[in-house]
C-alpha cells in the first residue's frame, strides 16, 4: 500500500491503541478517566481525542493468548486503519539502557521448543517484520528502532547471553510477537512502542524482580511517555 493511499484510509478509519498489562492500562485509563468505556471480551475500550484525531484505546490483556485474541477482536469489530501497541519491556544489560524507548521493527517469539522438528523453523514462522518508515527518519530523543523478543515469561537472567547471541535481542516482553503476527496475518499496519522499565543482567540483577511496587511505578511513568508517541502518530495521520 502506498503512503498516500495509507493516509487516505487512515483519515476515515480509527487508530486503535492496544495496551496489554493491567499496570500499563491503569495509567492510560486514569489519563482519560472521563471517557465512557465499553466492555470487550478482553477488557474495556474507549474513544478519546488525541490531537485532531479520535483514537480508540483498548485493554488487550497480558500474555500471548490474550494479546492474540484481543488483537483479532479489535480488527474484526473496530476495523482499525492502524494498530498501535504501547507498553513496557525489559532490556538486556549492555544492549539497551533503562528508559530508552523501542520502536519495534521486528518481533520474535522465542519460547517455542520443538522436540520432533526444527525449533528455528517454527520461530521463523511466527517472526514478524514491521514497517516503521511511517514514523519518519528522525525519531524523538531517547527512541531507537530495534528487535524485541516475546515469551510467556519474564526474562530469565541466565538466558540473557543466549538471547543476545542467538537472536541479537536487546529487549523482551510478553505480547509484541503475538500482536505483530496477528496484525500481519490480517494485513493491518502496526506500530509497537515499548519503553525499557528495567534492565536484566546475566548475574540475576534486576530491581523490579520481587518488587511489584517498583514495577507499577515504572509502568506508570513509561506509559505517559509512550502515550506521547501515540499523539505524534495521530498528528501525522
């Protein structure tokens, strides 16, 4: 699809912003507390003005199962011209810094293990490359393009060297890979913007592990910055 045609379509159809984890959704809902919410099978959604556009924010739920299901539901029922997923992620020590914003250009689901075949073949099947050209060449300060890994698990510290070497990974989350795969299957443009709330070291160090209060506070701060990226995209379309 050409950029001109994409812009024309976006002018008529909504931008839908998917928010995954509860701790990520809570600050978004507080920011737009007066917006009337509707219930989907996966969580609330509401429409709010962002710049000159009306944007639908939807709570999709955490993990690959809810992420995939809610993405498909949003596509089928809200008919977005553009999907945006905003949220948080954990970074790999030495690859990305805490506080950096990651504009995802490739998403890989890495917790796929084949005992009767080639795991890499399955991993490649679900891997998705995203077109980030629409975001422009010059990104906001502290934002970079890169690859994100997804799994139904927090980052295991001992696996960080392997994830960096095997996949060239710099950060990981629970949902991006599933959202990207469903969007690609339905031919819906997608942007994923995730801020690094914490950095996991191979020796096991991470300030958020076993510290839910710190995670909640970090997620709240991250979501405000991620929301500004939504405003930037909304202004562009």
